[in-house]
C-alpha cells in the first residue's frame, strides 16, 4: 500500500547550487554554510535530534543575502531550530566559530 523512498542530502556541490539559486547568495558565500551544515549533521543523534536541512540553509542564506550579519543569521536559522538547551547551543556556536574562524 505504501512506498518508502530513502533519500539523503544532496552532495555538497549540488547543495551549494541549490542554496545559492534559491537564496540569491553567491556560491562563494554559500559554500561555508554547506560545509557547516555537514559538520552539524554529523552531530545528529548525539546532542541534537535533527540535522540541518537544506531548507534551513536556504533560510540562512536568504537572511545573509538580505544583509543580516553572519552570526545572527546562523544563530536564527541554524542554531536556534536545533536545540533549546543553552549548553548545546553554545557547543554548536563553538563549531560555527571553528568552521568560520
């Protein structure tokens, strides 16, 4: 009666294309977001229940394209939706700092 289709996130280069096209953010500025998403997704099942979706990346990239500062956009679109635990959020922000330097 029902079908089940397993799918995963697109490969990074394809995800960069998707996020850049949907948000209007340049590929150069989108690439680090996709790299960050990969690192955050690797934490799924540890301190966070869900990973960063491509849709959340599009939201974040759209905020950046509209001029929102990087840290604020990442916090609003990628960190806050993943956890309400302050310690977990701080750990995720530390990961952001490691990716962005």
